[in-house]
C-alpha cells in the first residue's frame, strides 16, 4: 500500500505543479484530466497487483472452447 500512496501523492504533486505553471486554462484542464485518468487507472489496478493469481481479465463465453480446430 505504501507504493500506491506514493504514486497517488506523485499525481497530486504533478497536478499542483501543472496548475501553478500552465497559464492557458484549456491546456491546464486537459493536463489535469490526463493526470486524473492515470490516477484512476492506478487506483483501479491495485486489486490486480495485490492478487495476481486471480485472473478477472479472462472471461469465456458459454459457446467458446479452448480446443484447436
């Protein structure tokens, strides 16, 4: 959890730096939006990194088989 908090703190620090240094409001908001997307992705992916043996990404439909044709 310490790395997660360090990563989120880095996103906050980058957001503060972007807010204080970028003058154009549209570029500032676009930069903050991109940082927010990366922060949300980091927060969502924490479960995958904490439990790597559980694969929630692979889902099979009922009609699919893994047999070669």
